[in-house]
């Protein structure tokens, strides 16, 4: 009987938890509440597709600054009222501020429509203002020219745009 009592006493004494290890285990880390891989999200208005987002990985955070983190490549397809593709926005990464409806795309950003293509490393899409812009270097390629500038502003359809600090224009000719 004494042996059993002593064994139990030793067992309880030896089984203590280090409070620091326990607190690290339950420490409030800024982890996403949701991770979506290989997704295709469609936004409609009045039954018509307006925007389609194709992404390899999306992480949702809901802390004091709710946001979506796109990584490993994504594409946003803009549609008109007849469900025709107007323009595409592609990039390697993006962060979407869900409170202000602002997307910041980075790394190999390409905005294109049927007649032109914009390339940059950083682009902001402000959905509330219906505006896409950057203060970074951009290259715009059309069928006939390539324009280099620092700073760009446009509607999401890439129809009406403004360039700042144009540094060069190169005309493209066909090679026979």
C-alpha cells in the first residue's frame, strides 16, 4: 500500500507543465481563419457576371484589419453587361483590404484588354473609386507602340487611362 501511495505521489510531482511552453502553445498568432486553394470566385450583379477571380491560394484574416491574401498567382477577369470579357488583371501576389475594398497587386502585374497591355510591379485597384493606379514604372504595349512611363491611372476596363512622366515611346513595325 505504501509503495502505491509513494508511486502516485511521484507521478503527480513529475507531471508538471512548464507554463511558458503552455502559453506558447495557445499564444494568439495571426493565422488565417480560412485557406482556399485552386479557387474560382464569381461576383454577379443583377444576375450578370461582373468579376471573376481565379486564384491558386487565398488566405482570409479577420483580425483588426480584415484582409484577403492572394499568393502563388491570380487573375481577375472584368466583364461588361453582355458578359463579354473587357479586361484581365494578373499578378503573382495581392492583398485585399476588405474594409476599404482596395486590392494591391504586386510582382509581375499585367493589366490587359483586346488592344493594349500594361506591365508593372505594383498596382492598386480601388473598387469604391472604380480606379486602377500606380506611381511605379509601367510599360504599355499596343499594336503599334511601346510606351514607358512612371505613374498610371485608369478605369478597371483599361479604356481611359492617364500616364505620368513618359520617358520614351518606341514604334513597333512589322518585320517582313
